C-alpha cells in the first residue's frame, strides 16, 4: 500500500467528509479505516497516527474532557505547534517528529513555544530519540522527550523542566481572539481602551502587558479552553479509537459527536 495513499486517506478533509455523507455505509468504511490504520501502525506512523495516539493515551486515557481540551496546528510566534493539551489550565505543547521529518527547525520551534508554554515535549520514534536528544543537549533546552514505541506506547525518556523564564506577553496575547482579550481587559481593568480603531490592538496589548505574566498566561489558557465545548469523554470513547482525534478535532460540541455516532451506527 502506497504511503501517498495512506496520507490522503488519513486527512481530516477526506475522513470527516466521508462521515458526513448521506449514503454513508458504516461497516465497509470502518473496516477500511481499521485495516489502513493497522498498516500505519506497522509500517508508516505518520502525523495523524501520532496525534490520534496522543489523544487516546493522554487526553482520554489520563485526563477527562470535562477538564481538558486539545488543539493542533496552533500558531505560536513564527512556528506552528503540532499539538497542545490544556488540563485544568496547565498547558503542555507537543512537537511531533516522525521518522520522515528533519530536525533543522526544531530549536527555533521549541524556542517559540517557550514564549507561551512552561512544559514542552518532543514526541518522536525510537530511531530519532538520540538525534533529538543531541539537538536539545547542544541547545541547552529544558525540553522533554516522549518516544512512541514499537508497541504504540508513549514512553517518557526525558522529563520536561517547568520553565517560565521565556514567557512573553505578546506571544500569549496573539493567541486570543478579539472578544477574548476584550473580556480579559474588562475583567482586570473594568474597561477596554478608548482609542482610535487603528490604535486599538496596540493599546490593548499594552494593557495586557501590565498583567503579571503567570496571571496573563492563566487567563489566556482559560479563554482557549472555553472555545471547546466537547466535555463527554464517555460519548467520545464510543467512537472507534482510530477516529477519535478526528471526530474530536472536527466537532464543536457533544451534540455533533452524537450525530457522528448516529452515522456510524447507521441510525
């Protein structure tokens, strides 16, 4: 089976579009997903596989959706974080490096992430563990390493050190939508800046910079957490494990998850 085919098959657009089809045939589709996923596990663990594994093992396996949210492809400064998990307002970022990835930009990516997150992990394969370890050591980065083992377990090989030294107000502020930073400013200052529209963003940022950095971080993480309305772990665990991250990522609330389940059951 070609790698390109598997990559196309396990794209959010392709899989979720199939789930939304009116003439959805659940049995044959689920069987196809299962067989293709087995090939991924044995021969080609791509980014989709890593993200789904992290979601099943950590978000659903360790935490609860009532207190936890997860996002992927989050813009942080000049980088894009593969995966972030916020649990009880404590956030961790995971940078995924599969065996087909190179490590050229890794230091720059991790440096960007350190402006927003205290705890950072690189998630990689057994074969890339030592190359990643070498990069982190040479750059003197307090970043952890998690290895996705051949048995598809997540093994912490190097703990992440909680580091707040690099946190940056502007990097945090730019994660927020306008209504979110306005709510924060009203909460902390009782109002928003009364300036010309062209000056509004800069003025709002300057007010935000007056907050203690850890308080600012906590408020940003709360705002981001509030965006996700899926809270029923039991409901999501009814979705085949191969599709859980996809369904969670594409749905906005528990009702939409239930609609997907109805499709899968053929209701």
